[in-house]
C-alpha cells in the first residue's frame, strides 16, 4: 500500500513538474499592436485639384429655329441653349480648406468656353446691359476667387471672403458633379450662380452645421444698386446617409436706374432697393441603398415689383412668384455604367422668370445614360422632354406665300437628344 502511494506521489510530482515547465516555456500573449496613428497631411496634401474639359452635340427634335444662322434654339435651357456642337467648358480649380495645422485656405476656379459666357457676374466680363445668352461677352470667366481662415473658437469658426458659388441648388456648374448633362429649371430660372461677399460657417454638432453671410447680390461683383443681400444655409445629417439642407437668400436685386440715366434721382434708387427678392431652397438627399442615389430639390422665390412684369403694363400687381421641385434618381449598375432620371416641375406665376409675361407651368423629364470609357473619360447620352401649358418654345414658321418667315413662340413642347463627352484630369 505504501509502495502504491509512493508511486502515485511520484507520478503526481512528475505531472505537475512537467506542467509547470511547459507553462514556463510558453511565451506570454503578445500585447495588441497599437494602431498606427494617422499621419497628418502635409501642406500640399491639403490641396484639392480639379480640372476637366467638356464638349457636346445637341439634336433638337422639335424643329425650333432650325436652319440658317439662327440654328436650333432650345428655349429656357442654359448651357445647351443651341442645337449643334458646343465646346462647353475647360475648367481648372485649386482649393485648400482651413485646417488645425494650416488655419488658412483659398480657392481659385478659372474657366473658358461657351458655358463661361453664361456664368459671368456683373463687373467681371459682364455689364448691366448684357442679357442672356450673353453672346457678346468673353468666353472665359473667373468663377471663384476667395480666401478663407479658421478662427479657434469652439469647434472652429470658418470665414470666407471673395467670389464663390452659391449655397443654393442641388445641381452645380460643374457637369461631372451632376447626375444629368443638362441643367434643370431650378438651376436655370430659380436661383443665382455665384456671389461676391463673405460667409461664416460653424459646426455645432456632428449632425448640424450653419453658414451665414453678406453678399453683393445675385451674380453681382459690382454692387449694381449700392445694397447687399443676405444668404445662408442650415445643414442637417439626422441619419446616416441622409442629408437635409435649407438654403436661402434675401435682398434687393434690381439695377439702380441712375447707372443709365444721370437725371434719375436718389429717391429712385431708394425705390429700387425697397423691392426685395428672396428664395428658399430645400434639398434632401439619401444614399443608404447600395448603388442608388436619391434627391429632392424644392425652391420658392418671390420679388416685389419685378421690372419686367411692371414694364408689361397689363396688371396692377407687379410682384413675381416662382416655385418648383426636381426629383432625382440614379443607379450605378457597374463601376462604369450609371443611369439617371430627373423629373421636375416649375411654376412661373407672373411669367417673369421665363420672360413669357404669362403664368406658365413647365414640366421636364430627363433620362441620362453615363459610361466611363477610360479613366477620366466619360460619355453621356441624354433624352429630354420639356412641356408647357403656354406656347413658350419658339418654332420656325412661314406664311403660305413664303414672303415672311422667322421664329415665333408657337410650341408647347420641346424634345432633344444630347451627346456629351468630358475628361477629368484629377
């Protein structure tokens, strides 16, 4: 019995000894590797470069202004105003946002091409007497030129001063950043393109940012009425992949008549500046479904005693009101192929924005197929149908004896097909 106990004790000691030896030889678990801290960007890495060229060809299927020097006229359009070939734009952009390390920034955007003629602001390649489509203005533009800086207050107050694009609108001047080639009625008729002045932006929380500022007006770098306008933005991100913004601008936008007639009194300038114009611009965007982009843009605008309406002499109420909406949907079938659809409606209650002088309703449906051909080379094919309840689209006509022919606003619809090609360098 004692012999058995001795063997058991010896065996237990051997097992424990081997276990201890094994544990002693087992290396301790390696500590988790510390995540490599993100390397701060250099001064040059904080810059954003963007450059592209674009040209297009538009087929007018409605016979508007066809033939002769008039060419096809796509009424109420903007960059695709004429039928045929257009060298739209060549753009170069360099921008730097303020950061904690380098609390200053700037932006410079220069463009050339036919589109540039339509982007001018008063005082920069455009005078008060120039009117759309600005055929006689320069084919280049200083689209943006500003400086910015961050003030170390709270999360950082960002200040910007100079010439910059407007806060309003879902669509932008740069075609590659839009879902469609052509611009909708809200971009063309409801809102401005650029401003000259100053902005202040502050981020209150992860989901709310506010911007406010003072500018010279709509597409105005000259201050044509010695008054200012006020603009701003409330930007929300209440849910992941869902954004909502409210943009606005308000102020007098009519040109001071004394610039054309020295006999006009100072009271006339006060009269002009008493007429306020304002626009409320709502934008909703959602990208929570894979490969799908959804957006909605709603605008409402009003101007007191609008000059064009007053000049008609056909009504006692000279105020102008316009409103509209545009819905967007785009789906990326592959990395190279995207299809986009835009459906919009625009109401010009007094005919001031369209120049019809009549209360006008406009509808538009735009379908675009986009294909990335090679690296930055992208082609687009687009069909667009425009419809109106008034005869606002000009068509070519001739009298029975053919003694007189020309263009009259006799069409209620317009159909076009556009082919566009752009190349992005960065």
